[in-house]
C-alpha cells in the first residue's frame, strides 16, 4: 500500500477566518474518522489567508473515496459555504519519502 496525502488549498469567503472554519468542521472530522485508510488531518492558515488542509491516507484509493464522500455524503456541510470555490486547488499525491 502506498501512503497518500490529500492536499487542498483555498481561501475562505467573506470575513471568515481560520478559527471560524475549524468551528464548522466537526462533521467532516467525524466523517474522516470513519473512513477506511484515514490516518490524520492537519489544517493551517498562511498570513495571506490561504488555508492548507492536509489529510493522510493509507492509499490513493482511500483518499479518493474519502474525498468523494465529503462532496456527496457531506454536501450539506457548512464548510462548503465558507470556502471560496474559485480558489480551491485539490490534489492527491503518493508519498515518495517518509521520515518518522
């Protein structure tokens, strides 16, 4: 199995900040914990407002299935309304090196 990272960058809409975004992520976090292959999730926000959401998965297939569920099963989640969709850059990348 090849570990994969799901890396999504985006800006938030309106006057929302990182803490606002984190506050509405409980449904996404709970969903991710139920998904096969989920390892961990980290969210950061750069000084320019760019949010970087990184999720580690056991495989690219697990990452794609989990991401698809967020868009379908969690289509009504408030997180979607906070994201400026025009700024989204979404990638799933295989890990080629790891140091623990």
